[in-house]
C-alpha cells in the first residue's frame, strides 16, 4: 500500500488530557504514553489530517503545556510530541473549517474538558470526515478512550462509519504499519534450499559441483 493514499488522524483526547482524570488514573495513561510513542515513531512520514489550529491546541493544553515542569515518562513523550509535530508540520493536510454543531460522533470526540477553540476545531475535523468521500481516512485512538468497536461514527442527516485503529488493542496497528513494507518474494527459478546457500558453498569439497540459490551465479560465486 502507498502511504500517500491515507490520511491518518490522532484522537485529540489522546494528546489533550483531562488533568483530573489523569491524576486519578495515572497507571492507565501509561498505556497511552507507550502506544503514542510507538505511533509517532512509526508514522512520522505520513501526511496527517491536522489543522495548524488544532496542532496549537494540542501543544497549549495539558499535558504538553507543562513541558518545563514535568519529568520522567511524561516529559519524554511531550518532548517527542514537539519533535513529531515539527516533522509532520509541512505534510499536514488542512481542511475547510465548518464547525457544524449539529454533527455528532460516536464515541463522542468533543470532550467536556476541551476548551471552546478545541471543540470548534474538532467539530470541523469531524465535519470533514462526514462530508468528504475522496480521501481514505483512518482514525487512531486508544483502548481507554474508545468503546468496543473499531469504528468512528459521524451523525448528521445520515450516519457514516469510518475506520478506527485502536493502537493498544490486539495487533491492528502493527498490521497496518506492516502493510506498507515491501515483501520480497523469491523467484521460482531460484533454489531456496539450504544446499544452495553461502554456507553450503563454503563447506563443499574441492571438485564437487555447486549450484547457487541464485541462478545468475556460477560455481565459483562469480556473476554468470
């Protein structure tokens, strides 16, 4: 598959946290930290569906806004987040803003702890998800923040279902990443048995015939 055919989106609530909920459930957020770090490592070359304004909201709210005061795992992920945004910034895909307040999402993506500007940006993002049929969009979230499904549903006059990958659930995220890795298939004309490999060539007796796994190599290992 081609990365250019996909527009990934990170669940904003995986980056903008409810501070009270975090303080009461720090252990659960450990999973988000680890999986978010994995996403940023694996997907820094993708063009994300992310407006400049929503990116600013992610940086200016908790916990990223506390970068100077945090230590340990949280500080490390905040630092990585800044680095990640600097890498994907020029590749971000912007969309026409339309914060239609009547549009709903399941699970609800407009959280109670979001400020007014964040809510407006997320409504615009969801609106783009709902009205655009030209892009292959993939939403990324986490077990703690989602329901039992693998879908984001947007509701207006009709319902639309969108693919969602829960990064820390099963092996879905790794399978998505692996789908972009080219697979080398041995050509049928090549002998892939152990008798034709390099080790067999090194250990063969003088005078014995040797046929390489690679049909383009002669008995002495030179190119035919």
